[in-house]
């Protein structure tokens, strides 16, 4: 019955019936998790002072943990793996922005204290 199907139709059929395919929660949970990446990208327009350190630490940690998990389960869930790699990367970049901002604030405080000492 499937021998008359085009290669594309065969691949779609295989995808549709996969144990982590769209008929299961194993497809939809990581698919919706991509919204975390969208939210992280929208945070790029915010100043680093308005980004949550704790939230991004938690997201980066879960990104690492669930990326590893996605490769250890059967069948391997590549959608889950990919989204968690991106969760880690986007949160890691936000953590870098926060770290850089805090370093800049320390430098400004040091410069201001030197300037105040010179004025005395």
C-alpha cells in the first residue's frame, strides 16, 4: 500500500506515526517550549538590569539537564534536545549580559569613588 507513495508522503507518514510524533505529548511539550526561546529573544531589547538572574540560571540549568535526558530516552527525542540546547544558549547569553552589566556597574562605582576622593 505504501509502495505507491512519494518519498515526501512516506517521510510524513513516518513522522506522523513516530513514537515522539505529533500524536503524542512527546512532540507537543517541546514544541510549545520553543516559546521560551521567543521570550528570551524579546528580552534582548531589555536592558540587562531588567533581566532576572535567577530565572536565567534556572533556565540554563534545565536546558543542560533536559538536553542530556533527551538523548538518553528511547526513542531519542531530537525536538526536545534541540529546544533545550537553545534554552541553554539563550539563557547563557542573557547571563553573559547580566554579568557584563554588573562588571560595568562595579567599574562605574570604582570610578565614581575615585572622583569623589579627588574632590575632597
